[in-house]
């Protein structure tokens, strides 16, 4: 089983919405709080939204009030609902471990989000 599989990206106009999904292997999902990260061209990968070990959520300031992370424990899947998208949200989005330990040493293929102005 592929450990992390992201999907749901696409091309959307500014102000639009997308919902990303990440199916994680049970061995990852069951023992780790999960999160979403993104990497824009020429920039470092950054945290977007994560679950903490205590079950709460943290968001990057740039997405607060627009993005919502959620999860379905029965499906080993974490979601990222993205509303009011902006061109600066354009990036490849990845899921990985959240919490204080940060991401694992490997990544999935990511899903591309492109927001046109």
C-alpha cells in the first residue's frame, strides 16, 4: 500500500473552493496526527494545517478562516477544505504527519492546486 496518496487538486478561479483528500496507510494514520503542507515553485515547503497530538488544529496565518482540516478515522483519510482561494495559494499540496514531531522522511506525490486571478 502506498503510504500517502493525495487527490482533489485542480485549477480554480480566485474565490473558488476545492477539497483535498489524503488516503494514508493505516500504519501511518492510526498512530500519527496528520497535516497538510504545501510547496510553491521556488519556495520551501510550508505547513498549512495540522492536527496536534491532542486533537486540536493549527493553521498557518495565511489560511486561517479559509481552510479547514478534517479527518475520517474509518477511512484513514484526512481532508483539507479550501475556500476563498487566492492566487498565492497556488502550490503542490501534500499530507504528512502533523503534531510536534513534524513530517515523516518521505512524501507522497502531492496534488497540484492552481488558482487563477
